[in-house]
């Protein structure tokens, strides 16, 4: 196991807010204001489809791979000197639309993760192409894996096969299923022995679905470090590196984990 005690603590900012339906400019202006006085952090997390709301109108709402929302994320990352993440609809080819999480770095470089599990109950699988690969990233020595909303329900895909330190989820998770959200997030932290962060939206969307937020950060035992309830705002959390490695030394259940590969 790597010695995490030499790593700095990781500083997170979770941005919980309502979204304006299909109004990219209004949403970007709104989030720009929310981030104006951001404290110094390492990683900023925005909700799923933060620029449009969660929509199946993929063809009309899609942007090119270096479109205005991606450019905005890069601008914010440079201004804040932090990695900034959000998901949006990206067109990668004719009739190929992805629910894509963008990892925008301050140096102007990008990484991305395409949502693997498409929410069939809303018809997402009919309007989007599913991603096929997990993504592991590194930030200040921390190993981090991004996931999107419905991915939370699938423990095999969330399963830590790479000694991950932080899993995070960007979501548009409705209030009617909040009990599942609040139970599954601690489960993912406990079974993977890692920190988990999750940011969700609030408000009501065009289809009348309400969202109560519950953005949160959990430690490796599933205990809350942050819970944003249903309030709009920027919420901060610190992830102590030493606490994680000390727990893994005392309780090395990961050594008995099943080995498998995705096909």
C-alpha cells in the first residue's frame, strides 16, 4: 500500500444549486457568481448536466468536445487554480451523444469520463451512448475516480480495483429516491475503504421532479464529514490523508478483495 501520510490533505468544494432548464448562458452565469468568492481548494464539483439540467434532448442541447461549457470549466479552473468538474452533453460523432464528466485542470488540460450506466427509466439509453471505461485520475498524489449519478447503484462498476482514495459522483438524483442515495453512498465508502463525495442539484425541473440535494462527503467508514441538506451554496470539506492510511493499516480488508476484470 502506498504511504499516504506524505500527501497533503485534499480540500473539496461541492456546489449545490437549482438549475435553469435548457439555458446554458444563465446557468454558467449563475455558477460563475457562486464561485466568485470561493475559498482556496483543490477540487470543485458541480452537479450532473449543470449547464442544462438533466435532459433527454441530447441532439439539441449537445456541445462539441471543446464547446462553450468546456471552455468555461477551463477558465474557472485557471482562475481558481483548482480542478473543476461538471457533466454536460457532448457530441463526439454523428448521432453519438455522451453524458460526459469533464475534469478541467488549471494548466488547461482535460480528462473526461462518459457515464456508463444510463438511466433507462428516463430513456437515457435511447438518447446517449454509454461509456465503456473507468477513469482514474491523480491530484496532489491522491488517486481519484469520477462517476455519474445512476452509476451509484452498481457496486461492481464502483468497485475499487485500483486502490482509489476518493470516489466522487455528480448527480441529478430526485427527491423521490433520496433514501437510496443516502444509503448507497455510505455503502460505496465502506466497501471500497475510501472517501466518497457526491454533489446533487436542488429545485424543481421542467418535468416537475423535485431535488432535495443531500450533497455530502463521507469518510472510509461511511461517516459524514459534510451534509448540505437542501440548501443552495458552496460547501467545503477536508479529506485527511493520514486518517485513511491509518485505518487501512488497522483494518486491511482490501487485501481479501476479489480480483476481477471488466469485459
